[in-house]
């Protein structure tokens, strides 16, 4: 039986971000021993769910058996906090959500609080957050494998680059020419590996290692594990950059530059140690937080987002491409300066990059 006032050894990590205690009676979970947590949202959301599962396990001192059923089972590989789900077992099921997002422009919480607060309210227990990041694990066997870059005969440090995104959320896109300018600026100092899922919008760039459509989700996770940095919009890659551990000998926090614009409130998405480039407060449409618009470029797929949730200030970049003004206001030199700051501060070193191994 799960007790609501559990005392166990305090977590070593800082718990300053712990949410408040909820007082829900949680009658349906009173005799809880095994819990199945379900969520079928996108990979970025599932990364934040890993943090909630980690801290639920720690809050209950491991006495609660936790299983998960999500859209991205690869994210849970080697996770020590979950149990195998047996449909013949006595798991009680909860469809985990994060309604906190609907108040994200009004209250000072991060996305990482969303699932945790929902579980606290549903289960009637306090779940202190122990780490400000998701919880993706790399198996010991995986650590012995060559990286996908090494398999190509390419050695040395590299950055993962996401220069596009899903058609569902075209309001997150940036100017492809601006991405190219960033790549060109670092041509002899940084190797960029362009990644992206096949079927999504990812304009190919020159001077990069092209892995577009060539990584499944687990391969992409391992690629980030081997990387020194990530450049991307607000997407799975930024959450993974924080959640995936660094290789031995690397800085414990991976460099990450996020092109955010004004769609989301900065405090909801930004992680410590990331360079989060946003324009909240600089435009009337995101003056009080994020606009949360889905599309700037219409997709003509019949989705209501094409006419109900459009950017209020589109900027035409090409005859067939519009991006939000809040994204267009991010200049290539802003991204270049953000990347350079990691090297100027001494966290990273250009000397670690080798074109010929």
C-alpha cells in the first residue's frame, strides 16, 4: 500500500524546484502498489515524463512498482525506475497529462513541473523534483559501441543540428539561409551533423554531415550522447540535450543553443546552461508570455491549425516560405555568439575537432 507521508533518505540533488504539496484525497489510488503511466504525446513530452517517473520512484523509495506505456519506448531503454508491464498484473492505470501548460504564461513553472504536479494531485503524495532535466539512460553496452560518426570514419567533436521541424508546428521554423550562415562561419572549427526525421521539413545544408532521415530514435539519442552540443528550435532535441548524460571526459552539462522566438514563455522551456534565444516581450503578440501559435507557414493538410492558430506576424523569407517575426528577429550572429560563448568561456575547445581523425 502506498503511503502518503513517506520518509526516506533525502536526494543528493538540489530540490529547490520542488512543486507544492497537493491535498487530493486520491481515493482511487489508496491501495496502490503498481502503477501504469500512459502517455502518447510527442517525444519531447515523453522526455519530461521521464523526470516525473524518476522522481515518483525516488519519492516512494522504490516501493511503488512503475510501468510506462508511451509513444516512444526507445526513450525508456535501460531506465532503472520502471518495471516490465504485464497485462495480467494488478497495475492501476493513469493517463498522465500536464494541464499546468494552460497557465504557463501566468505562473513561474517549467515544463518539468507539469507531469509531476498532475501525478501529485492524482496520487495525493508529494513528489519533490530532484534534478532539473529529463532522465534518458545510455546502457553500458551502448557506451562500448562506436558512434555513428565514427562508423563513417569521422572522429573528433561535433554538434547536432536541427534546421527544420514538423509540419504540425511551422511556427518553430527558422530561415534556412540563417542556418547556413552559422554553419559557414564555423566551417574550419566545428563539425555540424544535420539530423531530422524523414517526412518532416528539413532543408538540406552545405558543409554538414548529412544524417537526415538516417537515424531512428535510439540512434539519435546515442548521437546526442556522443555530441558536445546541440543547435535546434524548441523540440525534442533540446530536452534530450539536457536529459542525456555526457560521455566521460566531457562537461557534465551539454552545450545547447535553442532558437525559441516568442511561441513559448521562456521560463517554461529553458534549461540551465543552455543558450535560449527568445523574444518574449519584444512583440505585442508575445508581450505577456508565449503566443502558443502553431503555424506560420500553411500546410494545406486540412488541419484547423492552418486557419485557427496562425502566427500574427509572418515574415516572407522565400516565395513559398513564411516564418514568424519573433524567429526572424534572431540573427545568425546571435546564434554564432551563443555557440562561441561555450568556447570563449573554456567549457569547449576548438582543438578537439579533427577532420581526419
